[in-house]
């Protein structure tokens, strides 16, 4: 599946019809950024190759971008009052910027900063590229500012937007962009990339490299999900209090795991209870960093059905 996308992008590249704005969307951790970054390198490559030549001056600068620390790449500008504000990341390549959130949001000042960049002529390559990730972290003001740019796109500048959540991108921005769905990695692709052999992990990761690696490092996540799925009141109660003390990132991965399991179970059984559980977990994911108590959320998942929720049913293995 991934090969098909690469071939498609290659054809688009060589026909010289790369749109001025592309949104790459799909599940988290499946390598969307890598695909967008490779296309960025190709668009800037002096040899004009896709995949990029990897040797020209442009490619060398782009490769160093990936190796440097975020702090070294951070680029600051001035706001209206002359205060220094973080705008985007930039390395040694004069024609490439990488727009990422400051804390959790991409703000309008950042889009304004990018505007100053895009109206300059390219300095090294024939084009310029702005990579925005995650694009759904642009707040509505930022998205509207971007929309103004996309309505009259500067010549030879490409905007590559990467997103896990297409719904959070304004329809007006979506309609100005070429939208490409990046398929999850197949189990074989995932196995090859991560060198993980465990069939349970490969199944539960649902094509996400990030998730697969996380599950391998932290097997307790799978054990906890199993215990929650069994739904025994007392066990669940104890576990939920334990999870409450976990780091937020770990809680996040647990909810992601539960989300994919409930989703699958709902599709398999059409039992409405899974739909309700799915909604609870999805709500939890949305509000996790806004101060909800995860233990209270997990208590709501009580009432497992032993027959359907037997351990071995989680993934069909074991
Ligand atoms: Zn090159």
C-alpha cells in the first residue's frame, strides 16, 4: 500500500504538477511526516529527483535538518510590540521552514512569520517548502491567515500539511488543498520497519510505528487494557487508581489502545455497549490534557461480558 502512494507521488512530481498545498492525513505514527519530508527534499533537490538525490547541496542541508536538535532549529521573530516570538524551525536550508506548535497551538503570529518567508525568492533551490505539522494544531485564526495565503499562493512555494485529525482543519483550507490519505502500514511493513515480531503487538499497533514501539517497551499497557476489558469491578477500581498516577503520555497510549480495541470489537459484534465505551475513551483522549480524572473515566468501563471479552479475544492471538 505504501509503495502505491510513493509511486503516485513520484508520478505527480515528474509531471511537474505538485499542488501548492497538500494535506497528508491518516492515523498517528504511520510515517506521514517522513513522506512529507521526503517530498520536501525532492521539491528542493537541485537534481530534481524523487526520491531526492541525497547528495546535492540542498539535500545535504535537508539531511542536517533532521539530525539537529529542536532547540538549535528554533527561529524567532518580533511581534508588533517588538517582543521576540517563536515562529518556526529552520536549519541551514534557506528555502525550507518547518512550522510546529508553540506548546499546543500554532498561532497567527507564526503564520505571519511564514508569510514573510514565502514572499522572498528561493535562495538555493528552485522552490520553497513550508511543512506544517500537526496542521490541526493551527488555531482558527492561524488557519484563516493561512487560507489568505493559499488563496493567492506565491509562485514556487509548496505547503505540506500533516494531520491526524482532518476534521479539525477548516473546510475552506481543505478545499484549497490536495488531500492525500496515508494508509496505515501493513503488519508486514510494520514488522520490517520496527523489527518487532510479536504478533499481538503487530496486531494492536494498527499500522503505527509509534504505537508498536511503545507497546514493545511497555508491555504493562497491554496487560492493563486486558484487565480493563475483563471489567471486574474490584480489579478495575484498583487499576484505575494506579493509572491515575501514571504520566500523561502513558495514559494517552492506554486510551489509544482501548480506543482501537473497542472500535474493533464494535465492528465485530455490533454490540452497542462497545460504541458507548468507544465514546467514553474518545472523550478521554480529547480532554486528557485539560484536567479530566482518568480514574473516573475508567470506572465507566465497568461491566465486561466474560463471553465476548475473554482475554484471547483482544487480538485473536495468545
Ligand atoms: Zn538533491
